[in-house]
């Protein structure tokens, strides 16, 4: 049976939109979209993994609501988040004469959401788009806030736009089709919200992690609502990352460097963020910012989720070079999001290269290949 839908609003004036969270709610997407878009045709962008699992109920709902649906099925994986794949979306839209009122719908994880949003921002100088995120990572983070884009060989998400969706629909039933490694990777972003903003959320994860990872639907919806509420509040305060929104990048400076150095095909984004958060906590401890016992709790929770806690073994100079291409660099200085304690983080850009080298070397693993260790 469909669950009661929980609703949040991202309040951005004329660009405001709702986030809908529930279980077994994909069949409502058609009627929900009728209330927020004008066009009669919908391009559903998905990939070769997600489409066989979830396209049919979405397409059926849209067609029953009177929409004409054009599926666009892309290859799966972060390695395909590039210009060539983006061009495939444009080719379909132009060949099928999609107009400015005709929306795009992203059905998939963060890669599909980011590329679909960027295509929507660019096609005809801007068309509506809707997000149906199907991974935990996308549900708690990537689908909300309007960051869209593609990767460049020198860095992650360096090409893109801020472009808000018209609607985000989160159905937790899509998570049941994820492999274990994908599910665990998504919890890195959940933990991130606890560290950067919400100490009570972090404590809930510590206390009830086994139940959550075992699939307790009530707890999962509670977590999703809490994370999305934090993201919505921060985006409302700072839509274009000129202030507090930078805090959402906790772990990402190191994490994006990992993804770049491994060619976007060996580490999942959540795994890279997990190792990045542990490294950020160690860095904060080294400069006397974060108490060691707080950093140890962060490390322990990430480890219990079966996520990597060390960086893959690449030369330190390669890490430093990769981080200089990070989009958060300002005035030539790398900006780091560092925890002062669980629930509170700050931005620092005054750290010496010597300190960074020492931290990178101390948190390096002997092997570059991540493993999934399960949880306790």
C-alpha cells in the first residue's frame, strides 16, 4: 500500500518546489507533474540499470495523466557523466522537437539527475525538469538544491549550472533494488548531515544503525525527511553557494580528488566522500580544531557502515594537484570544510601545504581498491 506522503518545500520564491517522500508512490508522478508543469510531452532520462526496474510504472503514470513520453536511456556509471553522454540527451530532444514547456524527468541516481538538470538548464535556454532519485545518495543530497553538471577529466562537476527542479519525488521502494555497496555508499551523505549540522541525527545513526541498514521503512523515511529538511534550509539561505551552502561539501574536497585520480570508475561517490570526511576530521584534529574523541566517533560510524576510511594510495602531489582544480578553490586557495565537533563545521582556507601533506600521508591506505566490509 502507498504510504502517506511527507512534503517539504524548498522556498526560493518563484523557483520554489516541493519534495515528496513516501513508499510505493511512483504511480502518482503523473498527477503530481500536472500541477507543476505545462507541457504535454515528457522526456524521461534514465540509464540501462534503472530503466528496466522503474521506467514502466513511471511511464504508465505519466501516460494515464495525459503526457506523451519519450524515454532516453543512457549508459550507467559516473564514467559516462561527460559531454558525449550529455549530447545524447540533446540529440533526442531536438530530434523529437521538444519545446520550452516540455519537461525532462530524471529517473536514476546522482549522475542521471545532474546530467538531466544540466540538459534542462541548457536546452532552449531552460526547460522544466523533475527529479525521481532512485539511490539513497541522490535522495538525501543530489536531487535537492539545483546543482547540475558533468565532470571534466581534471575535476568533478566543473561544468554545470545552478538550476532548480520543479518537483522532487522520493520513493524509498526504489532502494530495495540497489546492490549492498550502493546502499552503504548512500549513508555517507546521511552521516555528513549529522556531522555538519545535526548532532541528534548523528546520535540516532549511532544508536539505531543496524535497524536502519536492515531496511526499517519508518526510520528510513524519518532520515530522508531530516536530511532533505537540512538541505532545503541551507539552500534557502544560500542558493548559489556563496556562504553556508559550502558546508554541504564536507568531505568532498578530498572525495572529488579520489574520484578524479581513480578515473570515476573505481570508487563510488559516497565511498570517496566517506574517506574524505575521515581525512577532514583528522586534519581538524591536527590543527586543534576538533577534539580527538569527536573525530574518533565520526571515524567509527563511517567504518560501521562498511565504508572506506582511508585514501587510495596515490602520490601526495597528485592529490594536491587534483584539489587545486576543485570548484571551491577561491583566490587560488583550497577551501576545506572541517568539523569543530559533531553538528558544527567551518570553512578554512589558510592551511599550509606541509600540513596537508602530513595529513594525506597519515590517512593513506596501502591499496587503492575500496572494499565493502558490512556493518555492526
